[in-house]
């Protein structure tokens, strides 16, 4: 009798964890995960992680990490220009012991110095964020109110947003959207990224390896392979890791 009871208890202990997970189950979870990932559905992405993976991606902050940025993707070039301008201003200030301007070296002098340091920059002088209105994303406006210890620079992105970078020669800049200018005419949107599930392999321990290829026409190279490691849980398969083949990524295939 005791032996029979122990056997029943053993079976009961395994009842909550034993699952008949199959390659088809793994494919379905991988399909749902990739669809959510490319669609920017952060809630679904994070819900399909194992506790271990969820912790690695920030736990409660996971959704924020996979959510789209508030910054328009069309403004990345402008923000890059803003960063380069700030670096050029800091390099220029080094010749004056950290002063951006001083007696005999005006804001206009700083603007010309920045252009000499970075030949790709066009630096104009103006007052306030609206001085950047209608300017190209490769042009920055150096505020006339720039002082010896603090520089103020503006740029307008293609979305029409005007950003300000301000800081000292010894600190990272504070970058913030401060005004709305004139948006560029809409540009043709690139074809959306797609994916294919190439293979599913279930190991002896029940974990599944799902090979995926992402095709993003806006990237170089457009084809990017990855492998999803899925672990069996009491909720079915969940994504436990994302493996990126380094050699294939570098070689483009």
C-alpha cells in the first residue's frame, strides 16, 4: 500500500510540469514572438519570455526596452548632427581651457571654429530654437546666448521637431525637443521587415532551437539570422534566449 501511495504521489508531482510540447508548439510560439517583435508589440514580446530572460531584459522595464522611441526615426540624422556639433564645440573650447567664448572670441568665432573641426558641419548663429526652423538636418544653429561655460545648439529634424543640446565643456549634453518647426515632405517608407522560420529542433531535454531569418530591406545586409532558444515551462514553450550567429551576421549570409 505504501509503495502504491508513493507511486501516486510521484505521478502527482510530475503532473503539473509534464507537457507534450512538440516542434509544432515551438514553431507557433516563435511565430507569435517574431510577429510581435517586428510589429513593436512590446507587451506580447515580454509575455513570451521565461522568468530568466525577462529579468535579463529589465524585468518590469522590459516593455519600455522593446517599445518604440518617442524620437521620430526620421530625426536620427539631425540628432547625429547635433551630437557632432556638440563634440566640435567641446574640442574648440579646449584651446581656451574649457571656455566656449571669451573676450575676443565671439559666438561667431566659435561657429567658424566648429566648422573647421568638423568639415561636414554647417553652423549658423541665431537666437532661440525657432532660429533652426526650416534649416536642413545637417545644419545646426549656435545660440547667441552661448556663454563661456555653457553652449546651446539647435537642430531641426525631418519630422519638424527642433532639438536643443546644452552643456559644459566637461559634461555630456542634455538633449531635449524644445519646439516644432517645418516638417520635410513625407519620404517613401521602406518595405517592412519580414521573417521566416527556417527550422525547429527539439533537444533531448525538451528545449527547442528555432532558426529564424529576418529580411529588412532598410538594413545592410538585409538578411539577418538568429536562433530563438525556447524552454518548456508549465505555460508551454517560452523564449529563454536569443542567439545571434556572429560569423553569418558579419559575412551577410
